[in-house]
C-alpha cells in the first residue's frame, strides 16, 4: 500500500468545495465545504456566489483533509483538480489553487474531467473498475451514458441529455411544488409516501424512432408543471406526495431502461451509476431490480461519493499516476465545456512540469487569472 500513489484532489465545478486524499484506491480523507445554503434563496446556484465561497473555503478545506488523512502535503505524489466541465469561475478557483500547491511543493499537476471522476470514484467503494465500464451519470448538470475501456484515456459518450438534465428537472418541479432547493432529496422524501402510478406522466425519447440512449426531461417537466397549475386553477389541492412519486418514477424509469439497454447492446455485464441523482433511493432500487432481471451487476457508490467531492478527483488523479499518464502543463486552465472524451488535460508542454527551483519552472508557463481557454 505504501508504494501506491498518494494524491490530493480538488473539486470546485459547482457549489461544493471538495478536497479528497487517496492512496491508490484507498480513501484517506474527504473534506467538503458546501455553499448550497447561500444559493437556496435564489432557487438555484449563483455562479459568482459559488466562486467567492470556493475562495474562502479552499485553504481551510485542504488543511482539514491533510489533517484527516494524517499526511503532510510534501508526502503527496501529485495534485489533481477538476478542469471541467462546470461553472467557469468556480473551476478557475480550483485550478488556480491546485497550480499554487503543485508549484510550491514541486509536485505534478493533473487537470482531470469531472464526469470521468464521477466514474472513477467507484474504485474507492468496490475496487478496480471493470474494463470496459458502462456508466450512467445523473446530476443537476448532466445525464449521460458513457462507455469506458480505460478511465484515464478512453471514455466514449453513448448518450446524453438534449435539454434539461435529470437533476435540473427535480429542482424545477420542487420549486413549482414550493418544496425548496435542492429538489432531489426533498422529492425523494415525499415520493416515499406517494403512489408512483397515481399520475401518468410522459417518458421522453422512448418511442421506436427516438434516439436509443439520449435523454429529454424538458417535456416531462412542462407536463408536471401544467398538471399542477391546472389543479391550482381549479381550486383543488395538489397531492404533493403523489406528484413527487409519479414524477420521480417517470425520470428513473427512463434512466434505468436506457442504461440496461445500452449494457445489453454493448455486451457489458455490469452498470455503474454515479452523480448526485444516484443518491436517489428509487433510482437505486429500480436499477437493482432491472439489472438483476437482465443478469447485469450494478455498482453504485455510497451517496456521499455520488455527489460532487474531492475524493473522486483524487481517485482519478491516482489512476493517472499509477498508469504513468503525463502531468498537465502549467498553462492548464478551466474549460467549462471540457468534453468527456478528454478524461484529463496533459497540455502541450507537460514536459515543463519541474521541481521547484528548476530554471525552466518560469512564469511564462503559469497563466494569470482570466487567461487560458475559458468558455462561458
């Protein structure tokens, strides 16, 4: 175990400052500082608020993770950070911090992909990922079906959301029902006391001529909102629990149906589910039921590892070190639309990652805030 890579990971793609430390596939620390309460009154994440919260939380969260892991920063073999996708300003805080620590400590820097990290985190729970791995990632920002033969270099998109992601739909319906933000946990809670068959809501993109693996939840969101509005317009009470259960069932029915179909079509005998919505109890139970019926093994990390966290970034970073992948260059920047086909960002001049004090370790290789390849 001592010869396995010790890596610190930084995650700031949205509203949570996550710092994780792993040794190989063993989780040593998972420290998180969330700004979700600061966004609640706005009904969604405010990018500028998130960025400022990351700035305030970064150093204390890193120090807490190092203390929890019982290691010194100088013991690290590398520092990994989410380079994208995500909110550009929030990502930039994490990338800047990772560069500063890597530069000061003379450690290699690894800019990694947020979505690939969500897949790799399962190694901390269930051991090495099978190759290939079929992954269903569902969160507030994305719903994707991905096939990976090598999590460090080969991730192929099978399908994705063409409009609202599943998590977005949960948040919007919770807002219509006046249940607050974030919507996922509260709808899950109300749904447990409701009837999932009470209301027949539409299942998007499930017709014979529709894309096999893409997702669409915009029509469902609209249908549920109109159903609620019609009830209120008629002066009738809205059955919040039945609406929650029926809406949730429509979402997880489509997600699990398409994921199992992708496994069958590709000849993959297991399915990994990750992302914040993977903490949803009904998604887990229906996925288990359908996977068992199809002879597919289901892998789902514990809920805390499904939401955004630094442990998942550290896990992918450790895999990069273990497989000898090139470190990122000092001109690494945040890319809010980084494609999942890029599990990590080595950069064009990764040979310029040197020990502190090396003459080649020059300011020209470190971009100022605001520079780099940013997309908003």
